[in-house]
């Protein structure tokens, strides 16, 4: 993954409310930042912050 995408994902992660960030496991945080595809469980936790096209 290129550095631009990592920076964008880090910015998105940092913009999440602290309560949401804190409920994610370290594995989920890593998936948020680097995964090409998120597991359903992560989508469910972030449901209200995801915009679908």
C-alpha cells in the first residue's frame, strides 16, 4: 500500500470519535489502516461512519 493511502487512512482513523477508536482491537486498527478488504465485523463497528457509493 502506498504512503498516500496510508496517510489518508490514518487521517480517517484519527477523525473517528475516541469511543469508537477505543472499542477497536489492535488487530482491527491494523486492518483499518492497511487491509484491502475489511471483515464484516469491522464494518459493523464502523457502520455509521461508512459512506457507500
